[in-house]
């Protein structure tokens, strides 16, 4: 629904700010794209738009970071999930939280256990400083909020 084929960091940040305006507690955002495509950068821009003051870094040793801004923002990175003990992987259901917005990097393994996503964000390298970005609202409510969130 939203796409930009050569997004600079500025354009990507603007898209992240628009998504931040459209997010509501309970939303699940899956971020797809290879290493270095800008997933963490996008989460950081969403968090900053929600007035999170803590630094946003990939949660590499824990499964999830939690930040507080205008909303509670949870940042998951499932990259290591395959190598985690089964107990940890099974505990993923416990990461559901209707009071927070949850953004997930590397959702390919296990994110289905977090519930149905409201948003998909796809990122691809185009050049050193440009990324292809696509933001898909997965239901009517999300689509309406995206439109209301403006340009
Ligand atoms: N247009 C752009 N959009 C996003 N990131 C960009 C862009 N141009 C350069 N970058 C840089 O690319 C890197 C993306 O890294 P990161 O966000 O950690 O990716 P990922 O989490 O997908 O591995 C950052 O160093 C960022 O500054
Ligand atoms: Mg990352």
C-alpha cells in the first residue's frame, strides 16, 4: 500500500513517522529484509516518533527490548531463535502484549506464535544509501489509520 523504490534515510524516516502515527496498542509489526537493509533503523525512527528517549539497539542477547514513549514499544529480534533452547522458543507466546506495539526483526522463525500481524514492512538494498521500502496494512482498521496518518 505504501512503497518507495529508492528511499533515502530521510524518506525511510518519514515513512516510519507516519507508521508511528497509525500504530495502536496491540499492533504487531513484522520487519522483513536482509542484514543491513534498515530494520533496526526503521524501528529506531518509529520509537523516536513515539518519543522514546532510550537508545534503540538490536536486542541481540535478549529476545526483546522494551521502551516507553507515547506508547509501550517492544522490539524483538528473532534472529537467534533457531539456536535458542526449545523452552525459550516456546515461551514466545508470552511475548504477546495487547498494551504494547510490538516490532519484530527476523520474524521468519516463530513470529506466527505472536499472533496475526497488523503491518508488514519490507526492506531491500538498492544502493549504499537507498532502500526499497514497502509498508502493508494487513486489515481494514490498519488501512484506515494509515490513511488518516497523512503523508
Ligand atoms: N536509506 C536508508 N535507509 C535505512 N538505512 C540506511 C539507509 N542508508 C543507509 N543506511 C544505513 O544502513 C544501515 C542499516 O542497518 P540496520 O538498520 O542495523 O539494518 P538491519 O537491522 O536490517 O540489519 C545503517 O547503518 C543505516 O544508517
Ligand atoms: Mg537489526
